[in-house]
C-alpha cells in the first residue's frame, strides 16, 4: 500500500440508489442542492497527502481493519475504487480524470450522529480503509469496456459463518458511471464548496501541491438486511469481491469466498481481518 502514499483519496457520496437511506445518512444532505435529485450528492476527501490533520494519515490496508479507540458502530461500505491520473490547468483546476485500474474497496465508515463533515466518519487512523492489492486494468472507461461485465459482492465472516453483507450488483448499476461520472466528478472537485457535510476539495488539492494520482471510491452499494443491521466486531473478516460475470456467477463466488480461493483471473478481492485498536 505504500505506493499509494502520494495519491490523493476521494469518495463519491450517494451514487447507488437507497444506500444513504440504509446507512441513515440521507438527512445529512438535506441542505445540499443538486441538479439531479437521483444523482450523487457530493464528494469527500479521505486522504490528502501532506495535510497536518487527520486527513494526512494514510488509512489504506489490504488485509487489516483497525476499529476506532472510541466505541461506536462501524460499518463496511463495499465499493469499487478507481486508480486515476489527474491533470490540471494553469489555475490549478482539474481538467481531466483518467481511470487506469479498478478494484475492490472498503470505504469503512463510522455511524455517528452529529458529524460536521463526511470525512469525519471516514478516516480515524491507519488501517481504517481497505483496498485490494489486486487491481484490474481499465481498457476504456465507457460502454463496451471491460467494466461492463463486472459485478461486486461483499460478505462478513463471523464465528466461522459467512454472511452476505452487500447486495450482488453489476457495476453499471451505479447511478453515475463512465463519462457521466467523470464529468460530474471533475466539475464537483472544481466547484464544491464548504457546504453542509461537504468540503472545498479544490482548495485541498492546491494546498497539497496538485497531486497527479488519485484513488476514488465511486459509491457504496446497497446492504442486505444482515449488512444493514450488523456492525463490525473484533475477529470479523471483511470480504469485498469484484468479479467478471463472464467467468463467474454468484454461487461459485460464494463457494470461492467461503473456501478463501479468490486469487484467480477476473477477480479483485479485498479480505480484511478486524482488530481492536
């Protein structure tokens, strides 16, 4: 994961129907006005290189999730992350976001009331986020490309039992995807202000020297009833699987996950052991 320490980290909020409602966070965005009521609500930072506050702590791990010291509910957020290049104009505005790789990601979140910003629930220290060490190259980030036939599923292993945590869904089920998502993110990064739960991302980029590489998680999927009502405990095992639906379907993925045999072609898997601080 050290290779990503100079990458900026962002997430997209509200890019999968009903996730915010399931997570109890829809009210956080009551004052956020969007052009499209069905589109994403905003972007948030989870890691900004060279920052002196909590956002400057590198949170990514491929195998461990450390619970916060203060006891609170902590929930998996199964997502797809894009590893991207960023380009800028002479004023420091982002001109293009170019996805290069994608993979399984856990935007693990604190479920606490009264947090002023989304980021306050996203980075509580080292090993508070998850990114698969197996990433898949993107041929083209548009319809007809490799991501057309990929899906995402997630599980929690507790006391030896494997439970489905998030719904098994196609990546094209994101509200905004491909060119529409890229253009929305570019505009959001350049124009998003310090409003409600959102933060001025463009200012953060400029303060950090305009990093040219980014990890962007594009939104958490919907939970199963189990995932919606069960929070992380010490000893749990988190599993997020992004898989090629041309090679596998849900039942084989379930069996492969149960046996721990996910290091195969067409799969980006994230497996994290949950430990106490």
